[in-house]
C-alpha cells in the first residue's frame, strides 16, 4: 500500500511526474473531467438557485472505481490537476466524487513539470480554490442555459439541427460582418509610379514616387516630365533605429505565431503544446501572462552570455496588460533553456524551436539598424522619387530569431551623396486598387477575439473548431474577380509612353474563414431577436463577471440570475416570430408563366427560391441557390434561371439522357440511374463533352474499385478504404486474410454475407423540451 496517491488529469502527465517522485507515491490519471452535466437535458435546477445536476459519465465509472479504491488505501491524496479554472474544477469534482477527507487531501499546482517544480509543490501544498471552481461552474452552466433554451428556438423558426453558443455565436458574427464589409467595399483606383535610375558608375537605384495619382492623365504628365528632366539626388537621410524583441508567448500569441510561421491551426498548436508540457519540455501552455520567473531569466542570461557574449544580453521584464491575467502564472517558455531541441516528432520539434527562440530573444539586446531614404528630385516636376532601405548594423536578438537567414544584406542601397546626377533607365505607372478589409485567418481571428475580450485563451481553439464543425464557417480559397489594369511604360531612350491594358485576377485568398449561408442567417436572426448573445461588449462584460467570481468578488448564482431573467423573457417572446421572417423570406416578383409569387428564403438544405406558396392547390416548386449567388441579393431573373434545371445536355452512346442539376450535395449530372458529381462546374453552362469526360473519369474510378462482380445476384467484391470487402448493397463484410479476393466464388461470398451481422440502424431521438 502506497502512502501517497497523486491524481492528475492526463496519462502522459502522470508518466512524467512519476519519474520525479519516490516509491512512496503512486501517480494516476483521471483522464480529464470525471463528472459533468449530462449531455441530454438542461440538468440545471434554475428554481433552486441554478443548482447543477452533475453525473459521472459511463466511460468514467471504471476510472472512478479504481481511483476510489486507491484513495482509500492511501494516507494522503494529492490533487495535481492543472492550475487554471478547469483544472481547479477537476480537482473539486474528484474531491466530491471520491468523498475525500479534507484533512487527508492536498491540492498542488505547478507551471512546469520538472523535478524542482514538483518537489516545491509537494513542500507547499494548498487547498482547492472554490472561487475558481465557481467561475468554471458559472461558465459551464451559463453556456448550457444558452444552448438549451436558444437552440430549440432556432429549430422551430429557422431549421432543425441548428445550435447556438455564447462565444461561438459572437465568433461567427465577426466573420459574417467582415465578409459583408468586403462585399460592400468599393475599390478605388490610383496610379503608382516607379522608376530605375543609373548612377555614374552604372549602379542601379530603384525608386518610387510617394504621390499617388487618381487619374491616368496626371500620371501620364509626370512620366512626360520625368522623360526630359535632369535627375539629381536632393537629399539623403540615414536614421539610426532599433528593433526590440516581442514579449514571451501567451496562449493566444503562440497560436498566432504558430499559424503565421508554421501554418498550424490553433487546435493543432494546443495539442502539440500540451504534449510538450506533459513531457516536461515547456511551461504550462494555457496562460495570458507574459511574466517570467527570476530563475528562468537568470538561466537565459547565463546561456546568452556564454553562447553569444555579453553584448547580446539585455535583461527585460514584461507586464501583462490583461486585467484578468494572473501574474503568478508564467509565460510559455522552455523549462530548460540549454535544451536546444525537444519533441517526439517534427511538428512538436518545430513548435518547441519557435518557443525556444521567442523566449531567449526576450533577454537579448535590441537590434541596431540604419534606415536610409534617398530622394531624387526632377528639374521639370515638383514630385520626387524615393529609394528606401535598411541595414542591420548589430543583429542583437535577430541573431537568434533569424538564425540561418541573411539579415544584413537585405535593403542595401548604393553609397551616394547630395548633388549626384542620375540617368533614367526605365519608368512606369501602374494602376493599383485599394484593398478591402482582409478576411480572417484562424490566427487573426484569435487576435481579434483577444482584442475584444471575448472568451479566454483556452477557449479560442475549440471555439474556432466548433463554428467550422457546425457548418457556420468554412475555411476556403476565395478567388478574386477579374478587372482591367492600365499600365503606362516610358521608353527612356525615345521618351515614348506606351499604354497597355490587360485583364488581371487578384490572387486568391488562401485558407480564409468565410461564413456559410447558414452562418449568416443564424447571425442575422440572433442579432435581431437576441442581440445580447452576439453583442461584443456584452460578451466581454460576461467574461469580466467570470473574473469577479474567480476572485470571490461576485456570487456565481447572482451573476447567473442577472443574466437569465431578461434572456428567458426573450426566449418566451420568440414564439411570436414567424418562420417566414426568421428564414429571411424575400419576395422577388411573379412567375411570368403562372403568375405565382417567387420568393427567396432559407430552407431545409440551405438557400433556395420558391414558386408558389404552401396554400396553393399545387405544391410549390423549389430550386437551390448555388454558391455563386447570394440569398440577400438574388434577382427575379436569376431565380427564374434556376428553374431551368434539370438541363438535358444530350445522350450517351446507349441513348441514355444526360442531365445536369443541383442537389443537396452540389451540382451533378445524371445518366440513367447513376449520378456523377460535377463540383467545380456550373450546371447551367456545362456542355455535353465535358459531362461525358467527367462520367468517363467516374466510371474509371469505380471500375478500379471493382475486383469481381456477380451480376446475377448483385454481389460485388470491392476495394475499400480499409481493404477489400464483399457487399450485396445491404451488408458489407471483410474478406478473411487467408482468402484471395479475386479467387472467391459466388457461394463463398454468399456464405460470408449470411454469417455477417445485419447493419445496425441508427436512430436519432429528438430531445423535446418539457
């Protein structure tokens, strides 16, 4: 029997901690929360001061039984879950479920999994912080109330299966509003002039005119003046400057930088950081503090001086701006700065390298730079041209941050002096367009959420994943629209100016977050009828309320009561909202053939147009609105065109009609009883030859999957994702390893299918609010 039982929430963490403790300690994992609100039902007694009805989930009952047995055998139980609110709640639930005695229970926390940190925690144990537990409970219960009461409103008024969440709904609103800003943006065209001058020794000096011209004639005039002007250097400015390192990583800045430099999503970054923490390589990765311990700063100081020299060291302390941040926590940093590499795979190693560089740079000297601006004056124009460059005179922290890059050779300008004459080599004026606000990436969305005070660092990654999984937002490549570009090119020898006009398609927005039609509809509905839920200031205010609960300055029940009363009144008032209004039904006009009204609205499978109404004797006709059109802007003419589907393109060699149409899963062509996706093609314009090519490709893919076909009985042997299998359309069965698929007979296939269990029918029960 062991005297001490240590309980942590992660098996990997348990394994690492066990290395640092003696034989008197047994370390076990709870595998996260052992108790939570049930998945079904409200499970919150609102009338009884918001009392939660927690339950031990079925998959945790065995773990709880093992922990309860180990706790009874131990003299002391050490609760060592993470040091944030979620970790404190895990410790509290363990104490409650295992019925631990206060005199035999100790709470320990540490920000890094190292031997000194573990020993220090054992020597200075504390108690469960009930205020942190209450803050976690308040968040959990409030989010359950919002989801449980608001989601059924969306089911009844908008579409079955939709859901709403406090932080997720605000996140979707940010993306929806940014998309509408882009759609409403009116790009303004200006002309940018650039030139290349040549010095007496033949050195070339590229430069730009800082003035932008609104019309082509002004740009043309300056090119004419430039062609016949004497060009002289009228000024040279060299300004010394410095670059200072950024603060050490917090959760959000790590997610942003990992996305920018490594292409990792916030969710991926947190998974990798979790593993590095559990292996003892980095400090705790859920933090909004930029504080560094004095011991860590001293270790970095010694490493910098010994590795790079005293000139590269500069001690710094950083102050956390966030009001809710806990300075007792640390920023994310390596636990051992002398360990240059760490991680079990390439992704972990890259993230560790990013953290190592950022941490070390915080205690290094600023880089010294020399910014140079060379001004070129023209004898026949008041405008000037400027050449700008920057030279790094002392790398400082950039020696580590840009290790392996050429940092001292970028932006070098020739050595010139005032009065030097130049010869024009070439010049041009190009039409450029103002850019709309940028769509969010996952990294820039994290920065915006943090800036607005929405959510906490630990919630950013799951929130961004949730809105994508629910179909409100998608990560997509958005192509730019084609536009005409005007260029004026000056021939310096002949002084002729040639005008060129060409079409240009701006580069596509890669991997940007774009709202779906569902996301826009739900956002509009919530903004109109439940504005508080998607109000930025209100969501920030709720986070501040959680902080007050966490510091024992506000009762969590009082906070929930103040939120619930007005919220519930709005839920009850939603009964009067018509479904047509909620689905954004918009009349477009009348059908010229039947005289029936045509409307656009959001239907069961997304945006659609409709001819007729439910009250008509004949059923209304429906057509899906393709992704290239928008529910808010589709016109009557565009709607009528949608009813031209299905289009008959022609026939195949066997005389079967080939039709193009749009279905639930996108555009397709139908041939006989077979369907072939034509995603990426327009069903309104696709021609017969293209359709036949796509059908042939699909047929080839299917034939490559087919190993053997028994046409008489409809039994097939196919190649599947997990290997060859037999199917009769109702049952699928794996082929035994000792059998060769192509050698199986019809009798063997029939026998294997008969022995296989029937497919289980999955039925989903709709939860009904009592």
